[in-house]
C-alpha cells in the first residue's frame, strides 16, 4: 500500500502510532510531505527514523528548508562559519525551532553530518501513479496563476506558496499538499483531511490538535491517530 502524511512537527508519538495502526511493512511506501521538525519535541528523532527506512520518502518542507543553514553550520562549521546570524536565529525562534536546535546540538559530529546529507537530498516535489491515478506531491503549491506560468513559477513556491484551493490545477492530476492546516481551508475540516477541486490537504494540525491524518492512495481511505 502507498500512504501519505504531512506536518508531523515533532510528534514522533503520532508517527509511531500511525505506523503501528496501518501495520506498515516493507511492501508499503510512505510519503511524508515535509515539516517533520520544529514546534513539537521530537522532529530530529523522526528524521533519523525516516532516514533509516528505505520505503519512506521524505519531501522537503519549508521548516526543513529553513533549518538547512543551521544543519550546515552545526555539521560543517569549518566550511560554513558565517552563514547565519542573529536575524536568522530570530526567524527560527518565531517558527518554533527551539526543540530542533536543542536536539541537533546534542548530536555528535557524525550524526550531524548524516542529518545534513539526508535533509539536503530531500526532493521538493514528486509525481507518482498509484492504481492508474496520477498524484503530484509537494509541501505546498504556488497560486494558480504562477503554477500555470512555467516561467514565473519556481520549486521554492512548492515550499512556501499558498495554493488556490478553489482552482483545479490540472484535469487529470490530484495535488497532495500539507503546510496549511485544514481548518484554515474550511473550519468544518479542522483536524480532518480536506479535499476539493483536485486538491487534498493532509495537514490536520498534529502539533496543534493532537491528530494526525493519513491517506492510503490505493483505496483513498483516510486513517487517523490521536
């Protein structure tokens, strides 16, 4: 089976509970649409777990993207001595980075370098086919007008953009994203997976509401743990 989740934000407990609930095994594949770190306590623990699993594909989220300069500074200070400063650390604090920084600094140099290598190689977006259905996976999407303009759009907008959920981006592709908690798309879907107009938003606000949503792409079944 093929599963997808997003925005764990340090909730290793929910991640582990989900793997147990779906009886995740070597024949399965799990796609994580970014933002496993920050805000919650165990983001670094999640990344080391996913890195160790050949059948888990972790895409880059905006929080991993923000953390890359920090990862480089901690893993390779002799190469990146002056890449970051007070303004950067202030941005990290505003985005709930304290648990990530604490866990990172507790690692030895070898583990820091392993983490940097893993995070640096995370894909920004993927297209997959499951059961004949086409899916586009990314942390988020740019607005519709920029998506339709190949000159204007960039991969970075798949980390930081704000989708137009009322617009269908392509007639034969379903776009799976996280980034925006579903309750902000439609308050009736707070803590639940939202879908409409060829979009599926998987960010159920795990760190805010204590509920993780997962979608099985083979059956389109929604699975929840809390």
